[in-house]
C-alpha cells in the first residue's frame, strides 16, 4: 500500500509541475530544461544545453536514453525553456493530500469494519 501511495505521489507531483515558455536559442544555457521543436514537428528534450555558433548542443533524449548531439538553429521552429510552475504544483500537492486523506480514511474504516465482525 505504501509503495502504491509513493508511486501515485510521484506521478501526481511530476505530471503537471513543469511549464515551458518560448526563449531565444542563445538563452538555452540559462535553463535547466530545454525543449526544441524541429521543422518536421518532432520535439526533443535537451539537457545541459548550450548555444555555440548557430547550433544548440547538449544531451538529447531518445529511444535509447540521452545522447550527445547538436542541432542547427535553422532546423528548429521553436525553442522553449522549462521551469517549475507554482500554479501547477500547488494544486497537484493539494490533490495528492486529499487523495491520501480519503485513502487513509477508507482503510481505517475498512479495518474497523473487519475487526467489528
């Protein structure tokens, strides 16, 4: 039960807490999380991003994990920097607390029901 609650908490807290906004390519080093959209519509997450002579370099997330790579800026239609959003995090935490309270109340009532028999 504890493992299920821990998994649920991690899912709720991580699911909607990030927010991305458009940035200039030269600003990628100022952001912990960077997401780029290529001209073909494909999106890529980039970590440890840096801007070097009209190219964004960093570790790109792919099917086999993170790999070092580079993308020319002219192959991108959008560059976004990520941050933690308080407007999304606070409701997620409140929702998790409410879910935990309901779950605990249910189990306490259920155990009380079993011991009453």
